[in-house]
């Protein structure tokens, strides 16, 4: 009954921080190395076997649909040229079953999730925010797998968290923790982007969640504040009722919605690349010699 089958990726932000590139290219199509960020996020779902994904986009994001669709001419060309490795890379972009929901006006995270309601109904869903990549190394349990396991064994909603300090505390949703057992925390309360004094703990909410079937219904009843509907309001009710859990994650998080975070992701993925990793490493070492 608690089997997780669907996911929502809200990715409707206009990406104005990245202008001018985001004038004609939707932010989710910005690439880390050779792959758009939105594809990395969809691939995070492979660890839990989810293929049904709803991507919430802003109007005019057809290029994202093209990315996940079939390009017959390109496939024919790659095959006839004998470029089978590239053909496989291209084909991997259309292995997901993606639906697109358009968020006509920006009205908050819960507003974006509600755009996906026709595809989700009252089923549980994974929620992956489009501005973050969570990289799992060979020895790491992927973040979504960890969350799905906790949800499937408890039936409770679960969010991923990380420790933050100083000014960073105010950049994220913040959770109070009632107790913790085997790395699973019972969340007692939530406060969205608190001042340092208001923070309940050093645990920040990151953009990975598994939400139970009742959450969509809860979101429908929320009243907007400042023209936005806040997911936090529903999570807070879950927390009050003892129905919200949290867990740290293994691996590394990249904030690709931020210019510096985006550059870090590109540099580190280049260093990990089989194709250009060694050259990148040699280049950075050389470059560093002359850095002040
Ligand atoms: C959202 C959530 C916040 C969370 C953050 C993670 O905020 O509302 O609770 O900590 O994502 O990135 P946003 O960054 O969209 O303002």
C-alpha cells in the first residue's frame, strides 16, 4: 500500500539569476558537463525504480519536452554513422515516462505541486526540487532510495535533511527534532527560512521528499499567503500529528540554482568524468599555481 510509483519535479522557475542564458533556454536545460540538470534529477529516481514523472514547467518550456522525447532523425543518423555509443546516450533520454504540467503563474512550491495533481491524485509521490542535484558515489545509498525505504516501512512522509550553520540556517526550511532512532528523525515542527534565533535546530530541509497520499488533499485546502501556497504549511500539520520523519542523506548536494553552486557542480563532474577527468585535474593544478 505504501509503494511509491510516481514523482514530481517542480522546475518552473524562470532562472532570472542566470540571465541572459535563461532568456531562451529554460533553466532546467542548463547543463552540467553534457547533460541538462533536469535529466540528472530524473536519473536520481532510477534507484527507486520510478519512471512515472511529472515535470512542472513554466510556459514556453517545449525544449524540455523535446529533450525527453524521440528525435527520429538524430537516432537514424547516429545509427547509420555507426555511432552506437552516442545513440545509447541519446536513447537514454527517452526512457522515462514523463508528463508535463504547466505552472501558468508562479504561486509557490505547493502551487507547483498542485499543477501535477491530475497525474498523482491521492497517491504518494516523490518530490525532487529542480535546483538541486544529489550525487551518490559508489558506496553511498542514493538519497531517494533512503527516503523511499523509510516511507515504505512506516507509511509516513519523509524529508531529507542536512546540517547547516551560521548564515546558511536562514536559507532553508528548518526542522525541530523530537527524537531519532537509527538515523530516522521524528519531526516535531517546521519553520521556513528562520532567523538564527528562531531556528529549531541545525537541520535544514533539502529538496528531496517522499510525501504520503494525503498530502495532495491537504495542499488543496491551504490558503495562499503573499500570493504563494506553502508546502511548509502542510508539512507543519504533518509534524504536529507525528506524521513527518526526516533523514540525513549520503553523497553530495549541489545547489545548481546558484551560480557558484552551478560552477562547483561543473568542475567536480568534469573531474569525475572518464573522458576529461585527468585533463581537467592537470589543468586545475596548473591554474592553481598562479592563483592568488
Ligand atoms: C524550498 C523549501 C525549503 C527548502 C529549500 C531546499 O525553498 O521551501 O524549505 O529548504 O527549498 O532547497 P526555496 O529554495 O525554493 O525557496
